[in-house]
């Protein structure tokens, strides 16, 4: 059914769950996978311009290294499962725009992404990139949610 999946990652444990889901779906459908990390654009307020130039280069270098690490997780999971995989790192002020543009440019037919499940004021203040992708994407989106914390331990399998 699906032939090309996009899986955005921010390096979180929940993103890793989305990666596992995307790899599993890719195996089941004989699809290929594209891993994506959107690096937020550099914005800073500082007292002197020399501070900005030095910090900007260092911060961009660190962000690129983190992106490479996050995308290596996607590539490794795909390789382990025998799934064809490409990775993309890009800078964008609004990650949801990057996700949608890469999905369209790569001809993806499903976006598999995590949702941190923020609600109320936290969701309002922090925003939800997943919600923005859901709102603006013409491509179907599979949202991998954090399991509910019920306080009840998971059932054990009988021996």
C-alpha cells in the first residue's frame, strides 16, 4: 500500500518509537524510508556582535552533529531490517514546514511521526509540530503516541 515513508526525528525516545513503527511498516509494504531531522534556524540575542559570530558557528556545528546522530539511528534501524533508506537534514524556522516540503519533494505517501502528547497550556505555549503537520499536510500522517501512564503494570505473558 505505501511505497515511501518519511520519518522525522528529534532524537527523543518517542521519535525512536516512530522510527521502529516506520521501519516495520516499510518491511510489511516493501517500501523505502527517508529519515528527516529539521534543524531549527539559529536565533540569538547578544550584547556584542563578536559573541554572535562565535556562538553561531559553534551552535550550528553542534546542531549538525546532533542531526547526524539522530539520522544514524534511522539509517541503522532501516539497514538492520533490510529497508532502503535515505536521510535528510535541513534548516528551517518551522519544522512542520520542512517535514511537509521534504515529504512532497521526496514523493512520500505516508509521514510517520511522534507526538509528545502535550495538552492544555503546555501545548499552547510549546506548540505541536505534529499538529501543524496534521493540519497542513496533504499526505497521510500516522501519529505514534506516548502510551498512557495508567499506573497499572503491563500484563505478563503466561509462561
